[in-house]
C-alpha cells in the first residue's frame, strides 16, 4: 500500500511539473511576441482581382482595425481617379474596433496591369493626423489587342511600320478608320487587321514639341478609339 501511494504521489508531482512547464512556455511565447504597432491596420492593403475585362466594375471591401490606444476619426478618403468610389461603414472608430471600407473601380479603357489607389486620412483623439494607403489591382484584358504598343522611327529616314490587331475579349472586331494627328505620318489600312504607318522626315522638325499619335477606330465595345504613340529618335 505504501508503494502504491508513493507511485501516485510521484505521478501527481510529474503532472504538476509538466503543467508548470507548459504555463512557463506560454508565458515565454507571449513575452516573445512583438507588440502590435499602433496603426490603422488591415491584413490585405492591396486587393488583386486577377484577370479583368475593359469596362468591368470591380468591388473590394477592406476590413480596417484601429490599433491605436485612442479613438480615431476618418476625415476623408481620397480616390486615385474618378473611376473609383469609396463608402465607409463608420467614421468614428474606438481602439480595437473595426470599420469596413467598400470600394468600386471601373476599369474603363485600361490595358494590362492596372489599378487604383486610395488614401484613408484620419485624425486621432489627441489631434495627431495619419493616413493609410490601399489599392485594387488586376490584369485587364482589352477588347482588342495590338502589337507593337508604340511605333519608333529614325529621324531623317523614310520608313514604314505595321501595327497588327488581334482579338482580345472581343472575339470578332473590325477596324473602321486609321489616321495620324501629325503631317509627318500617314496611316493606311493594311488588310482587315493591320495598319501601316509611313514616316515622312521632310515634314518633321527636330524642335517639334507635339506628341504624334496613331488613332485607330474599331467597333470595340469599350475602347472604340485606340491611341498609339509615334516616336522619332
């Protein structure tokens, strides 16, 4: 009987020691964990929406947390362009409370990697001001793709270059018209899906400060007029 009691006491001591060791490890972990920095925090400041279309309306919601030790007030939300709008669930946020910022962005005629930024401006109870930058991004696939995206000519040399157009989101398209906004360049339709541009150096002045472009009109639903820069070097 004495042996059994001794074994039970030994087991109880082992359990007590194990429990103390576990509590000690938790205390060490908590002490080692860095303190939360004071900020208007969100786990995803940039929302990547992947592949998008021209003319698409994209929505995103940011969950913002007040990690300051005092209340804050949202004074304004500055959007990067008129193509985006923002709505707040509240303007006053107590410490450790949340607010939701809902953003809508219209891709319009954007092409390729595009996005919009927002600046959330706030003021703390003690008068300190601050801001948080957020953004929405995506890869916009245009209705009609063209290559190259700009045409470069050598000054003093007569030359021609062809721009090819391909279906993007819009599987069928038609080029209606092509022209240049500078007398030194002439555009001609070259087949159903190409435009040929000819550079006439005798009509180009080195000191010319204008920005020549090739303008191509198609039946694209979202970008009926496409503007390609023309360069002279």
